[in-house]
C-alpha cells in the first residue's frame, strides 16, 4: 500500500544519461538549478518496467541494471548518503501483481547534485545509451 503520510509539495524530474560507449563506473548527476539550495525530502528511481522512455526520448535503465547500481548523494559539505538504487524504487514489479513501497524519505538535506552520482557495478556496456530516471521531492 502506498505511504499516505508523505506529502509531495514539489517534484523535479531528473534524468542521468549514460552515453553510448561509456567506460566509466561513476556518472554524476547533471547540474539541477531548480534544486539548488532546496531541502530534499524524498527521491524515487524508476525502472523501464514503470517508464520505458523518458520525456527526452531516452530509454530507461532496466530492473537488472538497477540491481547492480548504487546512488550517492553528497550534502552538507562532505556528508554522503549511499544506497542501492533498488531501494529508491517505489513500485516493484518483481511479483506478478507489483508491490508498492514508501517513497524513501530524506531529512531536508541540501544535496549538491554536481557532486552526487550513480555507481554501476555490473557490465558497463549493459548501461550504455540508457538513462537513470528519478523524481526528487523538495520544498521551496
């Protein structure tokens, strides 16, 4: 059942593309001017089962790639949150009917997005030319 205590005030759609031919294991978030100096209260990640194509037309990473990915959020001048990407997936189609989880809550940290990144530990070629898709929930 979805979490009913999390109130979404503002949300930012975020794409982290992996270029064709990429050989890096860490890819940084792009600069997100709408989220600069904003308290972040939640972040959600999507698989291709939930959204196959992004609004820019890119292919979303598959469930299998998220299993081998971590997300690192940098905040407060040197503090980090490091979590498996799958822990940020709210709707999981691992079962025949799907399972809803709560939106992962944060405590209002001011995330520095250009110092935050995804780390891919699976076969790097499997991630290429696909995009990590997130929704970030924040206050103004």
